[in-house]
């Protein structure tokens, strides 16, 4: 190879080296730019996001929630009243049953007491032996008494 050729080859090498150096600088700038962007993104991710605003304006949402609260409150009140009504019905029915049971017990006790009283009176009648009733036996006092059966 001649010197001219060597100079041309070297010149081409020189141009290539210069081109490579320029590309390297450009790449370094891009890397730094990308690093800054990455850093900014990391900072954004570290900060909490602001809360999203609802699609419905706050006043409308509040009004809707109030209506829902009123509806649920009315429903709850209806359940409570129904429950109380049922309890009152049960209480009234239970009271009626208790009155009936007590009345039956009282009737039974009256019958029992009347039966016992009848038995006691019957027993007393047998013991006293009223005239014209009894077994026909006389006591000795009846025989001795004036107007009694014994002396006449």
C-alpha cells in the first residue's frame, strides 16, 4: 500500500472515530435525560396521589345520601313498630291465656272447697242425727229427757 492509500484509510478511520465520538456524546446526553426523567417519575410515585373527585358534585351526593338515610330510617322504624305490635299481640294473648288458666284454677279450687264443705256438712249431719234422719239410734239423753221416747 502506498502512502496515499494509507492516508485515505487513516482518513476514513479518523472520520469514523469522529463519528463514533459524536454518537457517544449524543448517547450520553440521552442517558442523562432518561435518568432525570426516571428520577422525576420516582418522585411522583413516592408522593400520594390526590383523591379523585367524584363524578357527582358533592351537594348532589350529600342530598342522595340524606334521602337514602331517610329511606333506611323509615324502613327500620317500620320494622321496629311491627316488632312491637307483634310483641304487644303476643303479650295480650299470653295475658289472656294466664287469665283463663287462673280462672280454671279458681273454678277448680271453688269446686274442691265446695265439695269439701259439702262433705264436712254431710259428716256433721250424720253425727248430729237430726230427727227423722239418721240411723234410728237414740242417745241415752234423748230417752231420759222429758218428752223423749223413753218414758212415755
